[in-house]
C-alpha cells in the first residue's frame, strides 16, 4: 500500500481542503445575497444561481459515470493511460449532453460542478489510492450529494420541477445550504475516512502476506 508511505495524513488533508475550497466559494456566492439584503456578488444574479442549482442536480446524478474509468488501475505502465482516455471520452459525452439540455452556460456549470461535487482536489491523488478506496469514496460522494440535494429540496418544500423555483429566493437558500454541507463533508468526513480505508487495507494485505509466508514455510 503506497498511500501511507508516500501520502501522509497531513498531505491528504491538504488535498481535501483544496477540494473543499471551490465548494466554499460557491456557497459564499449564494450566501452573499442572503446576508446583504438581496444584493448579489458582481456578475451573479438570482437567475444565474438558479441555473447553478439546476446543473448541480445533473452533476450529482450523472457525474459518477465519467469517473468510473478512473476507479480502475493497471500495473503495466503501457495501459495506465487507458482509464484517463476513457474518462475524457465519457466526460466529453456528458458535457455535450448537458449542452443539449441547458445550453453553453449549463454545460460550463455542469463541468465545474462535477469537478467540485466529486472532490476535484482529490482526483490528483487517485493514483496513490487503492481501487477499493477510490470506488468507495466516489460512490459515497455520489450518494451523499443526491441525498443532501433531495433532502434539502423536500425540507424547503420545493417542487420537483426545477423550473418552478429556479428564479426564486428559495433557490438561493437551497444553494447556500447544499454547498456548505458538501464543503463540510470534504473537510470533516472524507480525509479521516480515506486514511482509515487505506490503513485498513494495508493491514489486510500485510496479514495476507504473513499467511502466505507461513504457508510456504510449512510446505
């Protein structure tokens, strides 16, 4: 297991903070009008932030699919580019679909939100993590994002049809809550969980090697 030796816990925390920073910035964009009597950050508007929340659902629901190839790893260097190539193809396909649904702005929001929702900063350390850890964390981010989105939508009594509330103050409250919670998960939950999964897997591998050595000694 390489991650414990080459990626200390403090470095892992740095990457997770890097993943949380964009989420915090987006949450602040939603929080500014709530704290400033409806005055939006320059360049943003209620309609634009509503589009962000529209794209946030698409990103949470479908963003796991482009990441699936990155969950696999190959030992031979010759084939290590294959998952990244498939990831690029899947990512382009999903982005194009978002463009067809919500136009250019929707596509840009979608790509950005897939990156931040699935811990963009931690994608840079995928090669250090085991496939088990990568799969678990990706599926956890996927399920948590969808769960939080739907729970907040029900809590705020928002219609299933996003078009009915996308240009309302409720969308602003929804966005602030949603992105703050995702940010908190990146800082509080995912770093220790990642370290624990890698540490546990390392222990299991050490135990398995010890059993193999004992078995060979008994032959």
